C-alpha cells in the first residue's frame, strides 16, 4: 500500500510526522475501518507508542499525571468535559487511541456498530437535552469568577458520626480576650492578592477560575524546624482572606466578605498544614459582623484531621477551648466588628487539618450524590434529574422530580405537589444535610417512602445558589445580593435561579394543588430547629398553617422546637420565598431554620448537632407529611385543639404583660395573631436588597438625569383656589363669548353683562346659569337650534330643573331648593331673578348648619323642531 515506506519499516525508523498526524485525525472521524495490523506502518506505530511516553495515558507504565508532559496538559485532563470543544476532541482522541489499537474497527460517534462491525441503518439516538449524568460522563467542573484563584487539589472529607455526644463549651468567665495587633506588629503568612468587593461586579467565569500560574500564597518554610502554619482557602467553599502571625502559636484571621460586597462575614472554612502535636494554638477571627452569636452560649468550631481520617476513619469533630466572642475595639469607624477566639491542639505532627463554621457540603458533594442517583437502575425509575437553569457563572441548578409512575391519567392528575429547596444562602450548609436526609429516605425502598411517592409529586431544588457555595459566600450570590429577598424579581438575567424557581412553582400551581413549600436554612443565633410560617387570615383555615410544625415537634421532640416557631409576616420579608409562595396560594409555606449549634431539648440537651441529626430531620419531614395527610383526621383535629389552647394562653400572657384584663370566651379568636407574636430574629439583609451590583451605576445615572430634568413640583391648592381658577379660565371666556352671539344669531340677547365674581353662593349660582345659557347659545350658533322657538325663561327653568335632578341623584347628601318666591313667568326678568341655592347638611356640633357648595354640571340641552 505504501511501498516507499517498506525500507524504513525494516530499520524501525519513525514515520513521517504528517502521515502520523493524518492517520490519527482520519481514524478518529471513522474513515479508517480496517485492522491496524494490515497497514504497512503498524509496526512503526507500535514502536512509537512503546517508546514515546507522551501517548501512554494508562496501563502499567506509570501514573497518568506523570506521563502528561506539561502543566497545561495536566490542567486540561483534570476537567475534560468542560474544556473547549477542540481541546476536548484532541484529549478524547489521545485517551481512546490505546483502546482503538485493540479494537478491530474504529467506531463512529454517530452510527451504531455491533460486535462484528456491521453498521446499523439508524443513527444514534439524540441525547436528552435536559437529562444529566449518563453513566459514562464525568462530574461537571465548577465554574468560578475569573478573579478567583483556585488550587487544583481536590478537597474531600469522609462522613463520620462521633460515638459520644459533643457537649457545648461551658464558659468559665476567665477566657482570655487577646489584643488585636494586626499586621503592623505581626507577620502576614497568608493573604489573597485581589478580592472583588462592592466596587466591582461579576463579569464572566471559567472552569478553574483565574488564568495563569497559581501563586503560592503561604510563606516558605526556612527548614524542618520552622513551625509556621501554612494556610490555604482557595478551594471550593473556602473562605479566608488573610492570616497574621502575632506570636509563635497565635494567629489573627481575616475572613473574605461575600464577593462583590463588603459584608456578610460569618462562614469560615480553611486549611492549615505543618502542625505540631501537643502545642496549644490560638486563632482569632477579627472581622465578624453579627453582634450576637451561638459562640457566646457554648458552640464550638469544627476541626478535621486528614491523618485521623485516613488512619482511624475519624471525620469532623467539635474542637476548641477558651472560646470567646467579643467586640473588636480596633474599629475603623465604619461599622462595628466582632471577634471570635479559641484555642486548639492538633492530634499529629505535620498534619493537614481544616477548620469550619459548620459541616461543609460543596457543589461537588451534591454532584456526587446526584450521580449515584442517576446511575442507580432503581432510583432513576422514579427520580428524574433535570436542569432547572444555569446560574450567573454557568453552573447547573438541578431540579429533581420524585414520584412513582401513575397507573392512570386520573391518578396522576389527583396527586398533590410538595416543593422543597435549600442553600439559597450558601453559608448555611446545614440546609443541605437536611435535604440529603430527606432524599435518602424518599428514594429508599421503605413502605412509607413508597406511599409518599404514590400520593405526592416532589419537586426538589437541592442547591439554589451554587455560585455562592462554590466561592465560599455566606449569604449572597454573584450579583452581590441576598437571593431570599428577590423572589418577586423580574430580572431574569440577574437572578436566574430565583426567577426560574418561582416560575416552576407558578406553572405547578396551574396544574395541581401544592400542599407544602419549605425552604431549608440555617440559623446563627438560636439553638434547635424551628419553622417560620405565614398567618392565615381565612376563618375557614384558621390556625391550619401551624398544624404541620406542631406535628413535626411531636415527631422530633429532642430537635424541633415549636415554641421557637413564628408565623408573623413582616414587611421586610415580603421578598422571601416563604411569603411569596404563600401569596401565590400555598397555605403551608415555611422556612425551616436549623441551628449551627445544637439542641436544648430532651435527651439531646446541651449537645451539638451532627450530620446524622440533621439527616434524621429529613426523615421526620417525610413522617410528618404522612401524619398531616392521614385520611383519619384524629391527629389533625387534636393538634388543632391544642393550638387553640396554646394561643389562648399566649393571648392571656400578652394582655397580662400589658396590664389589661380581657374576656376571651367570645372574642379571643378575633384578635390578630400578628399582634400576639413578636418579630422573627432572622438576619437583616436590607443592605443586600435592591438592584444587582452591575445595575447600580446605571440606576444612579438615570436618577441623576431624572433629577436634572424634573420640574419643580407645584404646591397643592385649596378648594377655593381651585374654584376661583376654574371660574377665571373657563366661565369668564365663555360668558364673554355669549355677549355678542345672540345678535349674530338673529334674536335678542337674554344675558346681561356679567357682574364681578364674588365668593358668595348667589354669584356662583348665577355664574353657573350664565354658563349653561352660554352653552345653549353656542349650540344655536352651531346650527342646532335655528328653527327652535324656545322661550329663554323656559330654557332657564329647564336647565335648573335638570340640574337639580342630576345633582340630587349624584350626591344624595346635598339638599337643593329653589326659592318659591322667584317666578318663572316669561314676563318677568329671567336670569337675574332666579336664585337656586345648594345646601349640604352637616353633623351637629360642626361650625355652621349649612355649607354652600359650588357645582359645575355638564348638561347637554337637546331641542326639537
């Protein structure tokens, strides 16, 4: 076939580079279907593949990372599914060439082949545009803002439940308050170069974040005896901006604010290396924003040791002593800062450890879980995974639809819906653990789970704000705004996750009843788990919104506190998911708040919550749903009766505090529930409301232009001033017009020269008469009454009569009377002698018994020949 190459094959020399490239190129696109051994240069290619390590991607020749020649190619192979299409094709070709060598035929990507190489006459079926995670696909790589540096190392933690309860820290009162010295007296050992603040806004994203070489931000160790800790947080959900060494084993830490803002510092998650065993370290976070915290009542930070995880399978555990939460005295004058300090001892020398505010649950953790569901042949039958939308950074927002297939269309239409969401606030990872517990149970083969899937359709959005979770924000999205204040938004491009969620629920409500909506959150100032709901104003469903929380408190008495629940709808919470869905028609609309700390109830009193505790609450939600929808309404009615009794006690207590006595036997149910309840103690996100950051400059420019061109607002006028202005601009010109009109029309004038205008009712009435007659004369001038012989006095009487009738119909409060002494005989003087007056009776005790009113009716007089 290639005779010119035969001498070279004998000497086993390398082939022509162009021929080698063209062979691989054409082979990839399916043009070579012959066996490789039949080609004359097959030996040459085998020689090349055995001797050139650039083509060895797997096998027994070494590790894959060692065989990729440069750093750029290593980065490309880390996330092959998210690279540009041309690079992805080249990478896939390299990784599959070794498989092609052993395959007798090269397979096309479009046509289907069987085992013996015959081509089927049909094309491969198109992939579902919205289905995700086919068995052969890799996880989708997180997309970061282009300002963020991201290390390539993947962080993963094992799940572990402590065998013993982890009790709260008991303050002794002797906790040390360290002096905050800052970098002036300390040494910076870690600092992010550039952090996008409120002066910037999100523009674009990419896999891996910032382009270029990843810098080493930690200090370089001077030798094996150097005991400086090495900090790092440039990984998924990490949050640390700066670390300052102020003493040998003492460090001051500064958290990064939410991207594109200058606030919301609460969540922390970072790594330390080069630890020393049996040494007490002190860490102090110096820029927290909340005045109140669970750290003041015994909450401890979390620590994770990689050596313990790998050798003893020990995961996250509560760690810390001498915990103190206090106000930072070294303020910059803008806003008060608060500090958290604690001491810790590491279990191993030269270990890699992590500290966190709460158990992390990252976007990659969610994808791993969803991948296992999608690849399960059983779970995938009743759990459909779809893309709800893409976030600002292009990360997928997943939507799960969970239900058993219905046997008939009528059965499918009769199913009610339940909507559950989580992680609208990215730093509240406890919401994800409750969601994971719910999904574990509802996707299981438990009889209760199967029953729930038979009677409900579950719509689940497990992570509403993936961008914030990825970058380590506490509260905001990449728009620099709290998404849980923008459920009423119309800005689809700025808040896509919220807009599509609300739109999905709106469509769902058009199809079927939504029995329950619940958004999973975390709470940083109260222990236990509780719900925020919305008071129902309908008497038919009075107190029904409180039945589900009360049932949940009975099913989880050592975790859920009904007395911490609140159902008041505040004005500042109108944009939250709970209130918006309630106003859309979902009666049972809730926000579930789970503490970062632990429980003060029952058997778990004064202990921290573990991930297992939170996941168990997801099971209890399912159990409570069955109780709530039980056809036997005994439990429901018992809870309703108990709620009425509890409410009576609360009202008695409220009035007793006010020093008032009230008989509640008859009127207690008419008292507004919002007056009884106090406001919720949720976070104040008013500073994160409003337009997204990138639109603020445009809005400021528009406001400036509007102010520039806005005319000065005229002062409001009184009724007398408006009447006078109407007379001046309307009645006088028309009266002047009628002076000469009768002569020109061919009959004598019936109007005298109008006198000067006074503020008396008589002058106003005569002016109105002249106005009516002038309108009639104008109609005569227009030719309507050329053949009419209506006497002017009769005309005046007609006008007055119709005018009085119309005013009495329109304003029954007015008493209109005509003086009987005034004659309407045509021989008498018509216009000046008639004096109609309008009087309006007033309430006794007011100034004057009657008040004259000036009316300006619009009366059309039709004449007939």
